[in-house]
């Protein structure tokens, strides 16, 4: 159909201030309408008068670009990290089951068998305390590669040690498990620090949902199906297969590359542009504090809104205008100004302290300085006190004593819990965009539902109802956990994230050990129902706390998203 246009004098009826692209879209929309209706063409001005609102809507749809899902920053690297860590976690579950089986058959003692997971927790706890020291000296990808390589070598030594194992050699096996867990302990904080750099903050909730769902699938396959495989094939073939699993995980981990604009902890602090390139509100003074022109160029390329040219020309620490602009930006947000200043005080502009003890303390200090991180940490401390609620020992007591059923119901409840968590993770991935709009509401709703379901689980004596409740717990459990982790990663500056995640891991492992002792004592003293009732009340408490501070959490997440969007726009423009 030949193109036709309105007379030049009549175009003002429709297109005031219209650019050529909009005019072309208007004409295209009119031609499509004429072709679809198969009606004779009216005079152009009459057509506009009769269909003015429809044509305006067509122009808006034609000119406005379609919204599409934002791609990850480095999707291939994220997939290598995702696959490598999932396979490695599967290997962890299989080898622990096999070693526990070997030790129990050899000694016939449940106490000796329980030393295997205890040695693993001790190794991971020790690594969590020492991890910040090495994070200051090497890039994250190098650390995770070295960790995976050492795991393969130590597991090979463990494989040789269990052949012909006697009771006298159990201590040596426990030492190897502790060392293996020590090398594995650094992978969790490093993984959680790499995910936001590979995925980007726009896709962070989706990435965390994928990781969490895969973790639940691996746990279900490793601990549930793994027990059947060990009983069927025996421990030795499973250990041999685990060596191949670790080798595959090592191959995938070696494919990782350092995220763009990332460096070691010390390097990130010395160069203020790293945090800005990652989309955080780093301290502007730190970006130009060295007085070199090259530093000013880095700050400009990172998307700083400072007058970097002036800083480069003068060679001074910071331009006065930069300071005023930075202070104005940090004071702009009413509710979040305290957090912005805390991030500036603990950001890349600060001079790093020397010494191992200072490195260990740094993650804890960064948490304390940031009000949102401090709030999330406090919530995790409350829930960590009852984190051992769902361990197998307590579920076994619940199934046999409170439900009055056989041990097979312990397996059903355990499998139902994992199935619910997998379904919850998939729901989080499916509704990423909606959940990311109000993260505090997602956390509060997940914790509240988890508390109500756990209270009902504490008082029921019907096996089918208990099974239905644990399945229903899965989605809210994943909703609060994944969203909370995403907020944690968003509001924490990237250069601080490895040490902060290491501090969080140390807290989680410590509270889990205390929780096992506390809840086991409560189950013996007042019954297992009291344990689950207390857990439900603790979940409701965290839901109330999150609801009370929801504005602060939402504002922090929005500010982090806006900062990254500004950095991306500056990078695209530059």
C-alpha cells in the first residue's frame, strides 16, 4: 500500500512536537488499521478526528519500546558458577553419607558416627573466621578455584584412607574431613559475593532463586536418594563416583573469570572506582584521594557525578565541588540517609587497616555501620536460634512420638519439606519482577506464613496434615530466604560483600551448633512439640520486625537499583 500523509497545514491537528520517528509510527499505524478493516480510506483529517484516541494509542504502542527482561551481566560465568557449585554440593552430601555409613558399620556407635558431621561443621566454622584474611590478598575467582582444587586433592587422600580403615584410623579420617570442610568453607561466601557481580542487581532475585532451588534439589537427591544408593551399591563405589563429581566441579570452576571491574579486597578499597562501576554509592573522596590524573579518569569512567576533571587537573585529594555534591546526594534521602552515610564511611574510600585481626573484624564492622544489614543480621540471629528445628533427629522424634507413626513418616515429612522448598524456589524465579518491587513485604509475608504453619505443625497429631503443612512451608520459606539474601547483597557495597558474607556464615554455623544443643535439650525436657511452637513464635517475631522496618528495607533496595541503573547509563554513554 502506498504511503500517504496529511497535508502539511493539517498535521498540527495531531502532531504537536512530534519527532520524525513518531510521525512515521503514526502513518504506519494508520496503514495497518486500513488494511485490517478493509474499508475505503477516509480523508486523512477525517480519519484522525473519528479515531483520535485509537490512533494516539497506536502511536504510543509503536513508539514506546517493549519491556524486556534485563540480561545478566555475565550469564555464561553465572552458569559455570551455578553448575559447579551445585555438583560440588552433591558430592559433599554423597561422601558424608558414605563416611557415616563406614564409621557406623566399623564401630556400631552413633556417637562416633555423629563426629563426622561435627568435624565438617568445625572445619567450616574455622574457615569462616579465617576467610577475610585471604580475601584481602587474592581475587574471589582465584580463591574458589584453589578451594575446589584442594578439595579434590584432600578427597583423594580421604579415599585412600578409608580403604582398609580400622578404628585406630578414624581420627585421621576426621582430620581429613575437617581439612576438606575448611577448604570448602570459603566457597559459600565467595559464591554469594560473585552472584551479584555475574547476575547484576536487576536479575539478582532470579539468580538467587535459581541457586536456592538447585540447592534444595541437590539436598533432596543427595541426602534422600543418596542413602538408597549407599545402601544398594555400598560406600566404596559411592566414594569413587564422588571423586568424579568433584573433578567435574573443578573443571567448571576453572572456567570462571574475574567479574568486570572486580579485584581483591585491598585493591577495591584503594581504587574508589570499583564500587562506582558496580552501581553503589561509594565514597567519592576515595576515588580521587590519590591526587593522580589516572584515578580521576577511573572515577569518570565509573559513572561518578563528580567534577573529576577538576580533581585531575589540580592533583589534590578532592575538589570542593565534589564534596558538596556527594554530601548533597547522601542527604537527599530522608529515610535512607543514615544508611548512605554508613556505606560512605565503610566504603572504598576508607583506608584499609593492616593486620589479620583487622581483616577478620572488618566484615562485622561493616554490618554494624549499615542499618539495613544490621537489621537483617538481627533477624537472622533470631531465626538462627531455632535453625536446627528441621534436622533429621528432631523430625524422627516428631514422627515417632507426636504423630505415633513409624519411621517411614520421617522420610515422607523430610521429602515433603524438600519438595515444598523446590516448588517455592520455582515460584520465586517465576515472579521475580513482582517480588522485587516490595522486598520487605515478601520477607514479612514469608516469615509470617512460616510461623503460622510451624505453630500448626507443633500441635497437630495427624500424619497427613503434618505432611501437608511441611509442603506448604516450602514456598514461604524460600520466599523470605531468597528475598532477604537478595536485599543483603544489594545494599552491601560489592567490595565489602565477601567479608560480610563470611561474617554471616560464621554466625550461621555458630548458631546452628548452639541450636542443636538447645532444641535437643528442650525436646527431652518439654517434648518436641514445644520446640516447633517456639520456632513458630520466633518466625512471627521476625515477620513483625520486618513489617515495622519495611520502609527502610524497600528504600535501601530501590536506592541500590537506582545506583546501578545510573552506573549502567553512564557506562553506556561513556
